[in-house]
């Protein structure tokens, strides 16, 4: 049986996995991972993705029609700066060009 426990740390989360029958071979396995999430959003996303995978949540994959992605974006009430808006528009226009390219035979 696999047991996953999470403990709060001063600057993040400690994830401990214990399995008393890894690969149905009767062997034990233990893993400890420390996620420093206080200031790093990439680590937060990595933590969410890895915990979901550990408990068997299927996000789909890059070839699936529907794929769940954990992303970082602006808050609903965030007021972006002009350079941030320009950067976002460039990104969105690039995505539009990519989608239009998929429609061509």
C-alpha cells in the first residue's frame, strides 16, 4: 500500500511517499521531496502536478483532446503594466497564428 503524507515546512512543503509493496515484489520504498514554494511559482506548479500524479489523477497528455494544465496567469483584479500587456498580446497573437496554421490543408 502506498502512503503519501504532506508536512508544512518554514518555506514550503515536505512530501513523503512510503510504499510497502513496490511493484508487487514485497519490497519497501520511501521517497522524501522538499518543495520550496515560498517565492517560486514554478515549484508550486511542480508540487501540484507531482502530488496529482502520485495519487493517480490523470491530466491527459499533449496528444489528448482535453488536457488539464496548471498554469500561472494574472489574477482577476490584477492591473498589468503596459509592457506586460504588450508581452501578453504578442503571446496571444503567436497562439492565434499557430491555430490558423493548423487550419491550412
